């Protein structure tokens, strides 16, 4: 994960000890994992409820993660989009 830029390896002791810290790329990966966890919570958590809750720093409330359009703020799901070729698509 260090080689892929997801984590930084930083020394924290005189002896060869290291801590692993999320990079910007790693933080965005956590965003993706929170969305996937939400799917698991909805379909697999059972009667006990989800094993992890998220408290939002800005408001202090327990919340769920939701995909929203970056332009209009509306909810975005598979039935709400049309996948189109992007600039990196093979010709």
C-alpha cells in the first residue's frame, strides 16, 4: 500500500519502528470503503444493527454515508446515471 501511495511509512522511534499514515489517496479510499460498509449494513447487519457507526465532525450527529452529485447535491445511484466514455477511454 506504501508503493501504491495509499499509506506513508514514517519513523517514530530511535529504533527502526514505523507508523503507517493515510495519504490523500488513502483517505479517499476510506471514503469508498465507508460507502461499501453502508451497503453491508443495509443488507447484512441483521437485528443487532451495524457494527460501526459514523459521527460527523461538523454536526456531531451519528449519520450514514450517502452518494451525492457534486453539481446539484441530489442523491446518486445506479438508476440515476448514464455511464459515458471519458477522456481516458480506449479509442
